[in-house]
C-alpha cells in the first residue's frame, strides 16, 4: 500500500541522513565546535524519532506521538541550503534585544488591558432566557486571550467588548499595539539590510 511505500522511502532517507551525520562528525576536525552547532542538533533530532520508534516496536504512546510530530523539524534541514532563510536567521539573531523589548512591552500590554477589560466587561453569570447575554470576559485569563488576539492584530471576533468604556479601552489597546509593533520594525529592517549587504556575496 501507499503507507508501505512511504515507509520504504522514509527508511532510505533516514539511512542516508544518518550516514551523512556520522560522516560529518568523523571528518570534522573540531568535535566540540561540531556539537555546539545548532544545525547539527537539528539533524540529530530529525533522525532520532525513527530509531526510537523502531526500538519501541511501533507501540503507541504519548511520547512516540510527540516524537512523530518532531519529524516535522526535518523541514529545517532546508535552511542549510536556503540563502533567504540564512539571512533571516542571522537578522533575527542580530535583533534579539529589539525582539525581547517588543515581547516585554507586548506582555505588559496583555496583562494591563486584559485586567482592565475583565473589570469593565465582567457580568454575573445568568441563566434562562438571558444566558445568551452572558459576557465572555469571565476571568482575567480569558480577557488576556482577548488582549493577545487584539494586540497581535488578528481579531478573531470571538470576544468583543459591549460597554462604552470597554470599547474605548479596546481602541486604546489597538493603537498601543500598533505603536509597540511598529517601533522595533524599523530597527529590524535596518539590520536586515546590513546583514543582506554583508552576506549576499558569501552565500
């Protein structure tokens, strides 16, 4: 069947990747540097689930399910051969401080706006015909989910404020999120330009 054919193809590919990884480790003059390289660990993680599942004799279990999902990491092997992915990765590495600052302000905004929205929109649980009017802002955690969706400019629409003050806070939250996201973007774009100019001839 198709699954058996895919199994044969997977086995052949895993054998090839395993031999390649072992050969690179043996031929590498600096074993410590080899072990410190993130891409080499990614290569190991992509082949390891196959052998663990083989040793476990295909028994079902939560651990094996997780290992099967980890096979998706094989896609990251393409990063070794993609100039664009390499440039983006180096840009993100050079922009760690800006990204950390963005996440910090974003996290603070989620806590503040989520808490305010909860106290503005929370209503006592109701039953009967009025159950449809029950507010979805039932806890600070639920309100924080609304803040995450709003500040990430996704806007699912599953939770919306109904009170005038709630709508006002929602508007402020939207403007705050746009400012927080926009500020580091210019710095990241500038670093991307420098990284691209530096590595375009090397890649």
